[in-house]
RNA sequence: GGAGAGGUGGCCGAGAGGUCGAAGGCACGCCCCUGCUAAGGGCGCAUACGAGCUUAAACUUGUAUCGAGGGUUCGAAUCCCUCCCUCUCCGCCA
């Protein structure tokens, strides 16, 4: 969420910055909503003040045993108007809120302007590309011999799921352990174990809702209703519909009933960052650095047809996620450090990669600046995203009301950062492809061997 | 799943229809006293949003907020309804 003050002071400037990322800010709509809000709010508060002072007088008069009918009829005169105004105010504020909550973050000044990933800027290339004196296979062909089984996964669940067996499953686990240990022992992160099902407030906090609901999986726990309850729900639904038609604020009777709707996390960013939602963190606790290993669930509704082969794009994958909660003045420093922490994993694994700075058009909704790390995949003869490290500045913190107490003792919004360190499935793919041998076996990177019982290679 | 008790400011905790944004305490900030890592005293100290003033801050003022949402009332932290959450005991369970 952007700062509404900034929008009021300088809509055009904000609109221009948002335009660079392909978002058209409806400034006329904003002006209209603001004008409406202002007029209604001023008048409403005026009447509320009048009502409050009258009520106070009534209280005093009653205490003395005096007659209060004159004052009470005066209040009754504007009672209806006030009720209407309060309803109108709520409606316009709700509209304004909805309007604000779908505006993406403004890009940092250093972000290259561009339309798509082709406009991203390469920051550096690290590592040397492996040479093969045989025809390279992709991870699907290599994996088939080693325990990667899409057919069984499809039987159990469906498309875009995978099943790993034997050494491959262990290698997957070894990657997780290696990543976690590195970040905990060498980079100073605190490991956290978090819920994989979260509520809607958490999803709103980090920006997945309300705009990207279709990318998420949701579950309704214990939603078994008796016939009376079903009838009640139907009635509530009608009531809500009527309220909408009359233009009254909707009371969301259904929403409270459905409060046991959970969302499966699309990334650990959601539960981990929401640790500080509605909190005021003491200054000396900053920066907070968390690392978590979680599965991630994405419906990727819009991505069908892309990466259909293999485990590049799955409904479920594991990720080790780095999150930092920092002082606003330290967030860009923190981002560089965090990016470095993710890179270390690739360096230790001996995987060649490059770092790109995303252009305005390719950045995610909540980010002010994003670096992607792309790992070399020999079979695709290209670099593919394996980590995304972003500074969200105060965008998420404002939605979450995540604050710290500054040196003056006043609450101030935090900055939030996160990045994959790394996506485990894709790292497994990269290991398979980069360490493949002519005989179909795969050499295990040295840093992983302690986690593999000393094993040096996976052989068919 | 059953029974009960609760949710109030950064924290603890009173308040049980009127002058309550909310006593008291802790923590924190400024000041005084003391002169040594003790103690005492005074003052201040919620957040969001609006209006005024302003370059801005400060300030003044208004409104809202006592788990959330509805309702009753001239007036709700306090009464009613719905929901959420926490704790205790029992049951079940990895």
C-alpha cells in the first residue's frame, strides 16, 4: 500500500513512477474519491461533535435532575442525517481503500525502466559454464533413471506435481539442510518454523490479496453445515446482495462465517514477514533476520503452457526463504547483503549463475527493487530464475502496520526484505543438469556429501 | 468434540450506561534533588484519520478506536446478538 499522504500531495509524480511499470493510476478517480471523502468526512465529524457535546449536556442535566427534552429533540433533528452520512463515509472510505490496495509499489529510482524480462539488466555473471563431451540431457531424462517420477505424482494428485524416490529424495533434503545450516551458521539468520496455512489478513499484509487470489490455493476447514445453517447462509447472501444493490455498506455476514478459510502459502515470505504484523518492534531488535524452509503452493492459473515439462513450475515446491525486517535507512544495505547470502549457496554448490536487476515492468506487485538470481541450466542452454530478492520498503509494512519505535520514541513503519535462498526444486534441477555424467550418473557437489552419508554420486 | 474463564494503551491492571481515551502500576522521556553505579520528587507519555496554522515540524482542534462486526440508546469499554482468538479441565490424537 502506498502512503495516502504522498498521493494527496503529489498524485502526478506517483502516477508517472507507476506508469514506468505499466500501471495506469486513475488520478481522476482518486481526485473524485478524495473530494467525496473530504466533504462527507468534514460534515460527518461536525455532526458527531454536535451529538457528543449534546449528549454530554444531557448527562449533566440528568445528574441535576433537570428536564432534557429540549436538547434531546434537537439531537433527534439531525439524527437521520448523521446516520446517512456515517454510512456514506464508510462506503467512500471502503472504496478508497479498495482503490489503494490494488496499486503496486513505486519502483526505486535505480530500477531500469522496461516492459518485460528482456529489459532486465544483468548485474554480474559468476562461475564458469560446465563443458560436456557428450550430449547433455535435461533433468527429466536424467532424473527418470534416478527416481524422479511424474507419472505416479500425476496419479496421486495431477499435473504439475512431482515425486522423488531414493537418492534423489535424499539429495533434495540434503539441499534443504545445507541451505538452512549455511544461513544459520554463517549469515546470522534465526531459523523459524511457521504455519503453511494462513488467514486472509496475512495474505493482505504481504500483498497477495486482494489482487492475486487466483494464484492461491485455499481451504475451508470444517465447513460442514446443518440444513438450518445453510438456510441462514443463503439468507445472509441475499441480504448482502440487497445491501450492495441499495449502495449500502455490506456487513459481510458471510465473511465472518467463513473466517475459517485458510490459504496455502505461496512462499514462506507470507507467514514469516507477518510475524511483525500489528507489532511495534523495539529499535534495538533491528534488524531481524529469519530463515525458514517451507513448501510453497501455487495454482499458477495464468501460467499453463509454460514449463510444462519437468519440475521447473510446480503446484508444490520447497523453498528456503530469507526474510529481513529492518530500519528504513538500512533496507538497501540489507538487500545487498541478503542477495549475497543467496549467492553463497550457488557458489558453494559450484553452480554458475548470473544476477539480474529486474526492470520496472517485470517486478512483482509489492517490490520497490528486485534482483533475480538465475542459475545456468545446460539443457536449456540458458539461465533460469532460482531466487528473487526484493526490497518492499514500507509497502508491506504499511499494510501490516508493522512498526518500530524510533530514536524519538515514535512508531515508524519498518522496511521488509526477502529472497529465496534458494528454491529447492530448481536447485535440484540445476545440480542434476550441471553435474551430469556421460553414463547417466550425477556427481554430488562436495558440500552436500556430509548430508548424503558421504555418497559421491547418484547412479542409475 | 464437551465444560468453564477471559480478550482494555508498549506491558500489567481497574472500570460494569453519562463529565472515560479510559484510574493505578511498570517501562520510557524531560526536569529537580542527591553526588555516586541506592533512593526520592515533579511533569510528560496511545494510534489512525480530518480541519486550522505552517516551507516543514511543533502546536491547536475535531472524529474514530477498550478482540471483530452488527444492534439498542440522545449517549456504549460497560447492555443484546453473531463471529474470532486465548487460557483451564475432560475426551481424542501425531
